[in-house]
C-alpha cells in the first residue's frame, strides 16, 4: 500500500490539484514588472526584471522530462550545438532521472516547475514550499545539483502577472529563486504544424527572447521537427542558442550538492523507482490473481455441474447397495457440552452402526457422560491425551467392521448420513468418501460467513476435485474409509496438523479413489469468535502446507499417485496457498481506486468480481438446497471475513518459512448444534426431567428416533 501510494503521488493521482485560476486585475503588480522582461528577480526584496540580449535565444521546455520526446529534443540540440533550459516537474524527474542527468551533462540548465504542476495561486505557503522542496529533491537525486530557476505552471508573459500570481512570485523570490516566464510563445501544445511553430517562435528584428516550448504532455513530434529546422535557420542569422545564465552572462544557476542532501535525493529516486517496479509487479500479480479467480470459478461451475448431473442421474449407483454394518469413530477431548448430541444422533442412524468414542484424556468427564447414557452399540475407549491422530488409530484398532466412519466430537449426523456416506464403497476402487459438512450455528454473522464458505468454498470444491479425481481433504467432521485403505496408507499420521488432509493425500498415493457424497450431511459447530476462528484456520492452513510438502514426491510418481501429484497438488497449492496470499491485492487496489480514482471504474470492477462470486455462491446454494437469504451478507464477507483469512494464511507462511512449530489448539464448544428438526439435547433434558430426583430409576436409555431427523 505504501508503494502504491508513493507511485500515486509521483503520478499525480494523489494530492494533485488541476484547478486553474482565471485572470485577475493587475493594479497591485508594479508597473516595471508588467512592462519588464521575462526574468523576474524578487530575491531579498527586489522587484526587478531582465531581458535577454539581442541575437540570443533561450529555448525553454516545460513539463518534462518525457521518455519519448525529451531524448529526441536533446538529440536535436546536441546536433546543432545549442543549449536550453528545461523546467522539469518533480513527478517526471523522479520517474526519469537519467534524462535530467543527461541535460546537465550536456550543458543545459534545469529549473523547477513544481512537483505536481498545480496553480500556485490556489496553494498555501506550506504547499508552495512542499512543491519547491520536493521538486528540488528530485533534481538533486537525479543530477546531483540544485537550481535557482523557477517557472510557475500555467505562466505566460510578464504582463500577464496579476494580483493573484504576483504574491506567489514575491514569495518564491523570498525562498531564493528567480522566476522565469517567457516573451515568445511557440504554442506548440496546439500542434499547429512545424512551420507555424517556427513562425511563432521567431523573434522580430533580431531581438533576444525566451521561447516557450514543451518536451512533454503529449505528442511532441511537431516540436522536434520544428526545432531541427528552427535552430540552424536562426543560427544562420547570427543567433546563439544559450541557456539562461549564458545568455545573461551570469553565474550558472546550477550548484553541485554533496553530503546528506545528495544521499537524501538519491534515496528519493531509489524509492520512486522501487515503487514503480513494485506496483508494476503487483499489477501483474493482480491480473494473474484475477485470471485465476475467474478460471477457478469457471472450472468449479463446470465440473460441479457435471458431478451433480452424474450422481443425480436417474438410476445412478456406485455399485451394489452397501448394507454391512459400519464402525463410527468419535475422537473426543473435553467435549462434554457436545458429546451427548453427537452420540444420540448416531444411535438414530438408518444404517447399522457401532459407535466407538475414544476419549483422549478429557478432563471434563466426556467419557463418563457417554458411559452414563448406556446406549446399545456405543463403546468408550479411554486413553491418555495423545492427540487426535492417536485417538483415531486407537479407534481403528477397536473397530469391529471393515468400513469406518470418522467424525468430530462436536458434530451431529442426520439419520441418513452414514447410509449415504458408505454407498460409494459399492465401487471397489473407492477407498474413502468425503461427506457434506454443514455449519450448524449459522445464526451469528461469523457463523453465516462460515456457512457461505462451507457451501461454496468447500463443497463446491469437493465436487470439482471428485470429477478430477484429486480430492485433497476428507473433512474430519464427516468421512468414511475402508480399513484396508487406511492400513495401506499407514493410518492416521502425527506428521502434520491436518491429519485429514494428510491421510487423504496418502490414500491417493496408494492408488485409492476418493469421492464426495453430497447427501451425507453432518452438522458441525463452527467457531463463534474471531479468536477461535483464527486458531482453527491457522492450524488448517499450516497443516495443509505441511501435507503438501510431505507429499511433494507425488509430482514424480506414476499411476494414480502421479495423477494426484501433477493435478491435485498444483491445484491445492495454487488455489489454497498461493492465490489467497495474493488475493488481498484486489482489496488494496480497490481501496486505492475508491479513494484516489478512478472511483467509478474501480467500483464497477469490484462489483463485477463480486457478481461472479455471487453467481458461484448461488449455484452452490442451489446444489445444496440451501436458502439464498444467507447470501445477503456475502458483500460484507468479502470485505471483512476474507481479510482475516488472508492474515491467517500469511501467518502460516511465516511460521512455515521460519521453521516455527504450531501445537493443536482446542476450540471452546457450546453444544448448540443439532440436526435439523431434531433437538437431541432438548430430548435428553426432557428424559432426565422425567425421572424424579432420588427415585433411583436413572434415565430412559432408549433414544427417541423421532427427535432427530
């Protein structure tokens, strides 16, 4: 942002003032100034003016240097051994310092023309000082000199001095500068043709003159053509083309600068050049990001549509119906607020299941709660705290069946979830299935934003990756595995903080197919505070980077592993790690464009990107049969929520590059998530309330299946 603003300042997009003062009365301007020459000296209280001697011409060029036309002007002057004065702006000098350096080296003089070319009659004294000092700083950095010459923007002849410009001229003199206007105007900016420019620039009767021309501000080919004819023609008449001090027989207006002032000027030029380079690179990156975003959305829409049509086709089957019992593993650590809802939702399953709750050293009585429920088909396995991968591996060892479903201790399944989740195993090539994770607590603003992210960013992605056969992640909240596939992949690993991504990539490398089951819905509790969300996404981002690095060898593998390595890994790296890191450029350029312009085009461009995102989101919501009302907060999500995700990803990058270590962070849960239409927790409360205290009868252990839909 700093480089962008510096570039905007140097390119007159920031702090530029393009107002031009209309003519005013002249009664306060001394008559000797109005009737005098074009060189006005108001230093030390003087009010004098000078004219150029006869047969002396001082060519002056305003508004440069220009990378196209200034070199051509300099070439013509050099060819005809003529000198001139270039009144350069600070903006152009900062951008093209080599041209100012060439001017000084070839005997020309340079003068100040302000930094941003404002009409100084509108400006305060502090702004005038700023314009002069910045202009001087740029010249010092470019050529190592200071100049005492100044020409006001929008100036004309001396007799055009009025009551508004004269005070400025006096103040400029008090700062040590000589004001140089002109007495012969070529009016080359009108592009009247080379012949007309020559006619207007030629003084009458052999008199001397200061001639106004331009080497910047547009197409100056007529100026260059006129110069090449004008100089030798007047030289043949006895004219000399000198810089100003040569023509006046005065000491040079340029003074060498040394020491800190010189290095300050060089530092300025370096920063300006860096700002151009950096913002140019950022603009390219922005174009790349924009292209990637559009390409990704197009790919998501195309492939997710193909996936939906395939799995919803009448008569579609993965293979023979899967009816065999399933082991559901629930790793739990301090899930006392959620575990009852979770377990009751599983016992209401339409598919035969055994539930294995692996208590990973909970300190809040999680295991006791499950055991006290005394539900059929539910077992508790206790272990010392060793982390989620260890808990899952322990659960696999205690599972009775070959098909294993894994879920989180804060997640609630619908009755049909397990059945829908295991049907793809009818295809013997399928080794794992990703379910459809839903945000249950979507009533808050953060929850609504995560709901949009889950439906659009995760599930639409999974449809795309399913078609491409390179699913990167089976969500920890709802996933199913063949025991043989898990064993072949080495089980759940402690190597990364994203064990779900790690095992998914390992399954691809082992040759198994991973698919997505859209109807296997699981309702999970998303973080409800920014701090909790930060912790969760930080772990996800860093764990994903670890998994990508761990499985980088797939790039060189053959077969299904190589397919995943050369398709899946680049897509995940590009869309989940690299592109999101560059995506803030959209917001940076948006902010800059809105504040400094062009505001209308910037807003329209951003609205265009938002429209594309809204289209994808609406399509994703339609596929998942979600209400569109949640998309009302999409614009705000793009402005606020994405920024948090960017910073999280940046922190993950820094952690990875510096070799930092990140521990598991347990999120605080509230236990508010239930399957739609089934308040399992409320049912449990009613069951407990039905037993009077002290009657010794306990609670009714039989789950009411009508309570969970």
